[in-house]
């Protein structure tokens, strides 16, 4: 695959291969508007400086200007379903008590006693409370953040209760997610996300899902490098060779929506352009459904004359999901059943839409070590028809040496893919620091999400 002469910057696409939209247009069940839209914009081709991945001064500016001014996914509503339920969310050295103070009101208090600074609740905890008491000296706050007790108040005549309410971050609940922002002058979350993405999000009804698996692991690379490993399908042919025969990797579509959201759509059931002519439709179907790397494991079937692997896979998935959900899915497109829809919400959230792969990724820096980050994977399932929302799954914490396949609830085939995605990252972290070249070079189309993301990083870090 060589450069295409006489093509304007950003207009080149994988030669002699159908586009994502051309693949989807041939499906038996038409895709909705949010799937069929395209929104690519050429954003330049200059290198991205590598010091952002290892420079302590750059990290300091991120904590000062980026994390304090952006909307971040703190927890899901199912984490705090009842009044008094709380969930501790940490970002860097900041910590928040996200709590439901009324049926329709959620607050995020800075998780620190206003006496001598002790955390009111330990990191990584959740629970239910009718007050927040400091474990050191017993200063206590009511659920609404008002000061209830300053121990030995006779010694604190200078403490005025109205001045000692727990400080709060800005909070919005959207699609079952609880978002927080430390900047009270920040735009409303809907404005931050933009109208285009909001129309997509509203179509997914993620408020009707709950977390049934939650896995976390510290990755030995800067949080931005780690995020960027998941922003493109360009790496599939080299890093995930077992899925390339049924993944149209180089055909994937890339879009940007405003300043804070981007996505790719990666079609499944179509052979990679890198392997064109090497596999039949039956081979593609078998690769996806049979064997250790197959998604279904034992779905043996011979395709009829003229039947494509993608059509057969969509039919199979439709039947499986209809049976599992006891529901009619004739209104769901083949693309929603099959394809990978990966959205990034700046700064650190990935949303995977569609029916077959509803997931959330979250990435956070590890305080005190800019060469490590905490990577979390959440799998979502529909709330049962009786309306009773199950409790969210407890987080399974993996040690750095452990494989994702060891996590309870993690599909082994997908765990292998995550291992492959993250095994490159230590070498990349070491490489960007060892390199004589002071920047990374990006493709104009397939790596547009990386550029879009880093341009937003630069904007916030510079204080704009």
C-alpha cells in the first residue's frame, strides 16, 4: 500500500478496498443515522512532541490545567443508587466523595477534612453513610455537606459552620454516568460533548445498562500513550494477526466531533485489505466463529452460494441476541450487531457502542509516576426486564505481571487482545525517551484520533 499521488492531504484512503460506509450499505438491515454519518477533518501533519510522555513539567501542567477543567467519568449511577451511597473517585492527587444526597441529586465533595486534611474515606472505597466523619479527630459533616460537629468546638471559636461546608466539584448525570468537573465555570456537559455526539449517545440508551464486569491494571506507560494504543486499527495487522482475517482494519472509518469527541468504526466479517485474496468468505466466517481465536468457539456452518461471511455472522448474532434477550431485534442493523464503534470522550473515557461489544475504558495517571497509568475495562449488560438493576460488579485488580485472561468475567479471547494491546507499551514508553527524534509521526487519516486528542491536550495544558 503506497502513497497516492495527486491526492490532497487527508484525502487518501486504503486503495482498492471498500470504505466502511460502502461495506455497511450492503447490509440486509440498514444502519441508523449515527452509524452512517462521517465527520473527518484534516488537522495537520506535523510531529507530536514526545516530551509530553515523560516530562515532569508537562505532567504538572496537566494536573494544573487539564484535569481541573475537564468533564470526567467518576462512576455509574448503579454505584450510588440510594440516598447516602457514596463512591470515591481519585484523579492524580485529587479525591472526591461522589454521593447521592437526594433521589435526584448527586454531589461530589472534595475528599478531605477541613480541619487537618485527612481523607474522609479511603481511596478505592464505596458504601452508604448518613454522615462523613474524619477518622483522625472526629470532625463530621452531614450528607448535604454542612458541618455537623467540630470536635471540642470551644477551641475553635474562629470556625464558622457556614464557612466550613465541604467544597464541591460540578456534577452532571448523563446516560447513567456520573461526570464531575472541578471548574465551576466549565460549560454544561451537553455543550462540552456537542450536539452530534449527544444525538449518538441518546440513541444507545446506556442508562438502561449496568456494569457486570470491571477489571483494572496498572500499565507501565504514560496515560496518553496507553490511550493512544486504542485509538486506531492501524496496529491490527501486526499486533492482532489472529483477528485480521475477519476485520476490515485498513478500511476503518475515523471521525472527529468538535473538540472533545472522536471515533472509529471498524467493520467485522470482512477480510483485512492486507490479506485480500488470501481468504475465502468461508475462511473469514470460520476464523471469526471457530477455534481458540473465534468469538463463538463452535459455530460450524457452511455458507451457501453467494453468501458473505458478514451476512452470515449478522444473522447468527441476531438469533443469539434475540434468544438471550427474549426480544425482537429486527429494528437493529447488522452493523450495530457486528462492528466495533469506539468513541473517545476527552480526556480519558472510551465508549464502545453497538450490541455485541458494549464497553467502557477509563485511563488515569498514577500519582507520582508519570510512566504508569491505571487502565480500567467495564463491560455493560442490559438491565433485566423486571427493572431491578443489579449491583455493579466489584473491580478485579490485576497485578502488572498478570494477563487479562486471568480476570474473572473476562472473555479469554478478548483478554488475549488486551494483552497484545498493552504488551507494546513498555517498549513504546522506553522508545520515545531513547529516540533521537523528538516527535512521533502520525498518519493523516488512520491516526487522526491521536492527533485530535493531543491537540486537545495541548490546548488545556497551555491554559487556553
